[in-house]
């Protein structure tokens, strides 16, 4: 068990670090389309990303 002094120091450090978090930006992504058909196999695909 930690002494109360150390617990208080840890809490103070956590409170000081909290405002340093970088803000997050939410991108306005389009909503997924509702498929009229029940077969999801038609929606499959392959994406190739060349990192070279």
C-alpha cells in the first residue's frame, strides 16, 4: 500500500497531464448505404495499397 503523500502526488500529476491531451477531430464521413439485397457477398472487394 502506498502512503497517502505518494497517492496525492500521482493524482496531481495526472490532473496536470490531462489538459495536454491533443484535441481530436471527427471527420464528417458519409453514412453507409442500406443494402436492399440480403446477400453481402456482392459488396466484397479487394483494396491494394502500394507503399513503395
